[in-house]
C-alpha cells in the first residue's frame, strides 16, 4: 500500500477547453495545474462517490 507521500506521474487526457480553463485558473491562482486538479478532487470527491455506477444504473428499480 502506498503512503500519502508517495507520488507518481499520471497522464490524463482532457478536452482542450477544459485544459484551457485549468491553465487559466492555475495562472490566476499562481499555482500549478497539478495543484488545481488536486484541490478540485479534494472538494468534489465526496460528491463523486455518491454517483451511481453503471452497474447500479442497469439494475431494475423496485
């Protein structure tokens, strides 16, 4: 198991407009793109966890 301090390089494909917005935010905040993405994840992860999985969506509702 990796500790929180372990870091790895990850490539993520983003739509061009999303990348441009990410770069504008990073510049405005005087932070790196990585920092902006990490903050976005921290702020949204609980909400993302509540999204239904595709498996859950295919089950009939009772």
